């Protein structure tokens, strides 16, 4: 069977550049899809971190003017991924975050930076390089949202496109007067085009023109069709419900493998759970909290954003502390949340530890040494940290929203009797309900036989990419039926 050629279009890719779960998905899905007979090449911006990580590389095309400057397309491999990297120094040769400058504000030319990503993808899709023609183009999030629109206005019906929404909160709006500079015709500025409430909406464009829309969990696929979950896009998504589906994310189980994890003080597996205690003590030491394995240890590993409900956690903290538990937090983001966490740590030196920043290795140790992971998200398209937690025997305490509903089985009495619980849910997303879930988890924690059973259930859960990759492959094949051989 000849492999299906898929061109993925994405603004970040693990391990080269990452701000969130999007990068994890972009980095792991191509490798899992190879086993499903799909050959994925990913077109990505040539940020310094990406260009610096390439294993060789060949210039396969030169563009005289890509939104204001010269550019090269470099075909290269890195970390087992096949890439087309857009080397366009006027757009991407900037250190720091892919989306924001050092002052924390979005780069002022983001409209052109990500139009360039889509433009190059569409050129590749239409034969920029003689020897490469994708069967399907897979665009991720607003940064790639113009792909289906550019193809449409170029009059192309091929290749078909898939638009995946990783987070509907980020939609990519830009001033309407940029239309012609973006290479879009005047007719595109309409409700049946790229226009969205008086601006140009990149994600809106993608959702309108893509052949298929996916998001990263079945529950989020349903939530975004409702006024409360649709963030203004619910009307469009209801209209396109026949092509919208949810495919759950996985995690890379070789990166997240507690038995062979070099970041752990003591690697372990489901049959060696007592060994986790060495990781717990290492964590308590690192965070400077009381070194006491007998205290239940909760953790948070998260962007500090309103989405993640960290404010609720601060409100529920006294309940957690009264229950004799400790909390360690790793994250960065919102200044108010950072300040709130810092002062909680200062007020509770033996029980609360906070690290503000991004630290991949520490995230692994926290998963390997904590007892429970808190995710009080207001909405969560899928969430990956709870999957990592389950694999490491850290029980997730999650808001009953989006992908958290679809991945964690609440250990209620019936689930316990049936032997299937893997964590704790709460709903609605409110302080009192979070407090109740924390108390419920603490009660189970005190019954170490029950807790151990839940840990084993969680660790046995299939959280890898095999199932999801097969679903993406089936979706691609639906779009190119003539390729089914
Ligand atoms: P989102 O993409 O909304 O931020 P996900 O749960 O899908 O949430 O993915 C977050 C990813 O980023 C996970 O791999 C998680 O371990 C990681 N992560 C988040 N914050 C940090 C941090 N401060 N340090 C290290 N890893 C982090
Ligand atoms: C987004 C979502 C998160 C999801 C990730 C990868 O950042 O917030 O829930 O897991 O994308 O799809």
C-alpha cells in the first residue's frame, strides 16, 4: 500500500518549539501515523530554535517575496520528524515566544507571519516542489487557518483539508484593511468568507472552508456547538456539524514512561508503586516543603491562565491544607495568578511550593512523585497533563469538561464497585465542588488499598497515540477514497 501523503501545517512542534499541548500533538502524531500508512511532513516556521535543531537540510524552494522579504523552504529532518521549514528571517528570526515579544505583547506582524505559514503550505500543496504532492493538508489551529481559504480562492478542489481546533479561545483576528496585502480577493470579505465581526478571522476562515473539522475530544466537539462553549463560533460549527468530529489526543508513551524516565529519582511501574516514594521525597526536598511521605501531595503543572481555573484552586487551598495535604505548582502565565501562588507559598512554607517557569524535567518528576494532579479547568479541549498523570499513577482531580470528561473515569461508588475508576471529577466548575472533590480524594487516599487500585487502573489505561492515529488515518482516507487500495 503506498502511504498517504499528509502535509501538516503547524506553528509549534515538540521537541523543537513548544508553548503548550499543540506542540506535543504536532510532534507525536506524525510518528504514530507512520504506523497507519500515512507519511506526514510538517511545514513549520523557521524560528531560531527550529533552524538550530535541524539535521542538515536542503533548500527546496526560494521565494522572492513572502510578505515583505525573501524566504527559503528547507526540507530537513529533526527528532524523527520530516519537516519543511520556512526560513524567512524578516518574519521568524526572533528569539523568545513564537507569538509574543519580550514585552509580552503579540508580535505586531502576526497577521503576516502566520499568513506566510499558510501561504507556503498552499504552495507546497499545489506543487511548489516537483517531487512532492500531498494527498491531504492538515491545518492546526488559527495559525494555519488560512490554508483552506487560500486553496479555495486559488480555485483548487484538491488536496482536501482537515482543520483541527486545539483551543477555540485562540481565533486569530486581524484588521479588515489587510485583506489585499494578505493576498485575499475583495469577495473574501464576507460572512461566507474570512470576515468575522468586522475583522479577518483566521480560525473562522479555516472552519468555514475546510473539508473536515476535528477537535481534540468528542465532548469538546459537542460543547463548541453550544452558545456557552462556542466562543462566538457555535453558529458556524452547528452549520458544519456534519463534518465536525472529536478525536482524542494521546501522549508519547516513550517520552512519558515511568519505567525508563531519566528525570525520576526512582523509575517505577505498576508492580513497583512503593518506589514512587523516593520521587515524592525528592519533590518535597526540591520545593522546600516538609519531607514527609505520609502527607498526601497534590500537584499542578499548567499554563497559568483563566482557562485552567487556577483562581479556583487558590480559593480551595485552605480545604486542601486543612486535610493535611501539600501542594506543589509548576507553571507560568498570568501575573495575578503568579502573585497569588507566590503569596500562598510564602504563607504556607511547609506545605505549598511554587516554581514559576517552564521546566520539562521537573514536570516529569512531579508526575512521578505526586499523589494527585489538580486540573480545575473552566474548559479543556483535551488536556494532556491528566494523561501523563494517569500513566505515572498520579490520580487526576478534574473539572467535568471537554476532554477531561472523556479521559478520566470518576471513582464514584459504582465505578469503585466495578473496579474502573481512574480519578475524580467535579461539576459544575465552582470552588465548592472543587473542595468537595479534594475531600473525596483525601478520603480515598486514606484507604491505601483503594488508592492503589485506582492507581493501577489509571496506569493500565491506554493513553498512547495508537487509537487516535488510526482515527486520523481513517478520516484522511475518507477524504481521498480513490487512494483506498
Ligand atoms: P495546554 O495545551 O492547554 O497548555 P495540555 O494539557 O494539552 O494544555 O498540554 C500542556 C503541556 O505542557 C503538557 O505536556 C504539560 O506537561 C506541559 N506544561 C505546561 N506547563 C508546563 C510547565 N510550566 N513546565 C513544563 N511543562 C509544562
Ligand atoms: C490546547 C488545549 C488542550 C489540548 C492541546 C492539544 O492547548 O488547551 O486542552 O490538549 O491544545 O490538543
